[in-house]
């Protein structure tokens, strides 16, 4: 996957399939862009690889958010 697209995804970017927050953006060779949540991105990744010129995946933020939240909770309990 290629992470060379100009801007990072934000909470305003929504999944084209379900409307959840998008963590994956695919720029198609035909010129369009598709946005997917992590679930739908994983589901459609095999077909996207053949059609996309670039795929930007920020789904690692999901585990980073959980890790930082767990660290904050542990620190608050002390």
C-alpha cells in the first residue's frame, strides 16, 4: 500500500459503504477516490489493489487509540 496522498484522513472523511469514519482511502486509476472504514476496507482490499493507483491506510490509529486510552485509564487509577 502506498501512503503518498497529500492529506491525512480526518473524522469528517466517511466510509462510502456505511458512513462510519474512514480510515482507508483508495485513489482509483480512473481518477476517483473511495473511502472506507477499516471493516469495509479489509473486505474490499483484494479488488482495490487491482484498481487503485494509491491506497492510504490509517487503520493502525484504531489500535493506537485503544492503547493510549488504556494507558490513560491505568494512570488515572493510580
